[in-house]
């Protein structure tokens, strides 16, 4: 997650936990290279990225197969458009154990 604080940030956090994924929030002040290191070391499979951070998305693209934009952007599909398309559908709740990781800093 590369974004300034916003509603979409919280939505992705809870969505990750619902499906059993590990949420990887980044400080939006990190450099593109720092974020690329975080993407690689976390093993992230998808990135939610604010449209105002195209350099960060580009730096992470070699490590992350899917980039979802927060706000209209050529970075990838738009978060809000994806939400609208799937509105009313809920993924099944993941079965997680007490000690399963929830996020990676």
C-alpha cells in the first residue's frame, strides 16, 4: 500500500485481512527505491498505489504482478472502479490462526 491516508487505505486493509492476506503499508514518504525493496522483501502479489506516486509504482512493477491505482491513472485498474464492479459481493472469510501475520512493516 503506497498512499497518503485515505478511505481506500482502510478498505484495502480490511479486505486483506478478510481474505487472509498480509497487508504491507508503506510510509508515503519512502523513496521509490525503498518501496521497491519493501515490495521484494515482503513478497507482495499486488500493490495499491495512489495515482500521485507513478515513480513508486514503476519501481515496484518488476517485483509485483498487479498494481491497482487509487484514483484514475495509467498505473493499473482503479480501486474505486473495482469496488463498484464487485459491490454487494463478499469473498469468503479466510480461516486464520491466532499467530498468522496480519501485516508486514
